[in-house]
C-alpha cells in the first residue's frame, strides 16, 4: 500500500494526524486529572 512514492505525503500526513490526536487525548486526560486534584 505504501510502496508507491506518491503515497508518501499521504502516509506522513496520516501519521501526523494520528500522533496529534494521541497527544491531544493525553493532554486532555492530564488536564482532567489536574482538575480532579483541585
């Protein structure tokens, strides 16, 4: 599926989206935990 060079930008964009979503979720959970402590 990722054998073609033309698919590289798409794969990179997809991985960036996935990583940013994971970071957002982690940050959200960390934010909720901080609110819980207060």
